[in-house]
C-alpha cells in the first residue's frame, strides 16, 4: 500500500469520525436542551386581586391577576418560592396550605400597605380563624402587609387548633413552621 493510499484512508477515517462526532453532539445538545426545558421554574411571582382577579388567568401581570393566593401556590412547585403581590386588600376565607413551599405576600406598592384580613368563619358548627397550614414544611413571609386579626365577639368559642393563625399539618414528620414579618420604612 502506497503512502498516498494510506493518507487517503486516514483522511476518510477522520472524516467519518468527525461526522459521527457531530451527529452525537447534535443529539446530546438536543437532549440537554429538553432536560433544561423540563425543569420547573422555582421562583414565581403572581399578582392577586380578590375583586378583579380570575384564577383562570396566568396571574403574572398586574393587568390579569389571579383571584386567590391558593391558586398562586398551586402554580408553584414544591421547594419553590411563590411571591404574591396584593393589588388590593385580601380577605382570607379559609386556611392556606404551604407544602414544601415558601410564600411571600407583599403589597404592590411598599408605601401603601395592603390588609390581610382574617375574619372568623363558621364551618361544621365550629368557629375557625383563617390562617396558614404548613403541611410538610414551609415558610410564610409578609412584607408591607397589615395583618388584621378579628374579635371573638359574636362567634362560637373556637377550639384551640382552629384559633391559631399558623398551624402544622398532619405530616408524619415534625414540622417547624417559620414566619418572617418585615416592614420597609
């Protein structure tokens, strides 16, 4: 076999190797892009307006807010941070459950504190205080929010568990709820 023939064979083998590499690289790049696209976004911000909002909206703009904090949380994956920006005052109608999530509720404008109202409600002949339940852990942060607590006057005497703003859920492991309240000057 002549030297020219050997060089031609080497060039041919090199070209085959380069083509194989490029094909594999394209396939790997596509698989990596698909894997990255499949990872959920862990930090989400939702605008909530109990009056004009709608839980069928995406809620990521002030013009099309969600109606409930619960819907914002349900759109946030476990381990994620759900920031809820209140456009108007918000009245809690029941318990909001965080399940391995961080919930940050804040006012739309820091100089205008929105109210988070927690009136008693009666369910199954029991007076209950709306609040937050930490199912298997979670954090609730309130920034530039005025938390209003109700009077017991005129409602049946609530049971201790139902008279708590922060509750732990029926998890099989101990839960350490966390609350952070901050007010910006």
